[in-house]
C-alpha cells in the first residue's frame, strides 16, 4: 500500500469512527427524548398551604440535609455536617443510625434506586449500597475526573439516570445559574454536557408572566444592585406521576418545576412559618411530597398530599396546580 492509499484509508477510518460516535450520541439523546416525552402524565395538585402532616424529629437529632425514601414507612436521612445516615420511622417517629461503618469520605447526597441506596461523597465517588446494606453489598464508582461537585442528586427512573445539580454556581447579569447533569446508570457514565441550565432570570420571568409572587428583593453588596430572586438549588426530585423535575431553593424559599428539557412550568414561594428552612425533598410512589425542614430548633419532616384530578383542569398554580 502506497502512502496515498494509506492516508486515504486512515481518513476513511477516522471519519467512520466520528460518524459512529455521532450516531451513538444521537441514539442516546433520542432515547432520552422518547422516554421523556412519552411518559403518561397524571393530572393533580399540591396544596402546600395545608400539609397533611408535620412531624418533628426526636430530641437530639439534627436536621436532615438530604433524604431518600427506603420504603413506605422508612426514610433515610443524611446529616451532611457529620456525614452520617439515619433511618427515620415515619410511623412511630423513631430514629436510629443506619450506616455502622465508614465509607472513607463524608457523604454529601443520598438517593434511592429500587431499594439500592445511591450515595455521593465529597471525594467524588458514587456508592451503590444494596440490601442488606453491609460492606459486602457496596459498589463504588469514581467521578474524580469531573469538573464539578454535586449539590443534590435524584433518580429519574424512566430513563435509569441520576440527575445531579452542579454546585458550581455562576452569576449571569446578577442572576444565579447552575446546571443539571445526567449520569447514565446503564453505562456508568456521566454525560459531559448539561441536560439543561437553571437560570434565576428564567424562573423570575415565569413568575412575573403568571402573576405569581416573587421573593422580596435583597441588596447585593457585591455590585450594589437589586436582585428580585436568588434561586439557589438545594434539592432536586422527579415527580413519579408527572415526570416533572422539582427543584427546591432554601435561600429564597421557592419551589420550581421544570419539564424534562429544562423549561419552567410552575413556581411557588413556600410559607416561611411551615417551611422555615426547606433543605431536602423526595416523593412517595403515589406522588406525595416529603420536604425536610432544616431548622435547628425545630427539625421537621413535612408531608404534602398529591391530589389526583380525574378531569384535567387549567389555570392552577403550583399550590393548586399541575
């Protein structure tokens, strides 16, 4: 084979490789789009003004900074400062230590995947802890090469992905901005491109367009300008009945709902008496919402019922809405 033939063969092989990778990427993206758009959405609403229960954690138990529902009765709670996990029995309100051995790094986030706990630590590892939840049931993968830290994580069951919110907040023209990434559990791989970006400006614009209350302005000392909203994601969860992505900001006591592609579809402010320091959230399989209150003086677990609508209605906000 002469040099020209060799070079031509090399170019063809390179182009074939690039084309194959491009087709693979398109295939993965199309799979996500198909699964995300074909979900059968259930109509319903939350009445956040009237939670169906507010449970106070036992004396001596610090607030949970993240939570995952283990089963219908038990909630796994994380105290991020200590890096400790607890099992909270929502029937008898008892709390017991859950993880009796050290992972070697502080746990930052917890989620649940079909009774397997997914734990992220501050050394950028993802731990999969299966029943019976001992050291022999642990599998660990690394995210050490990724250029961000996750502030919250949740499972998107329909596409078998983890959604992670980057804690590397940016400010664009005075508004906060952060990104949601997807970790493919089938391939054990993080998509390097964000699934979508959360923009405080988009959240504020949606609220204004829909005549919803926007949190009071705070004076920004840095640039001496006023900001109407300081939406800083603290928790993320996917609603099992609507497939929509709920993101909680404890800084300004707001809850925002996104569709699967990052478009804002709902917004509300949370009552500061009931939700004095909303820090984490998760959903029951029936759609009920659980929010933890990170108030040191009054740590609570708040349950809000998902009210199914048998006939679709329009014009509701998040409190009475879709």
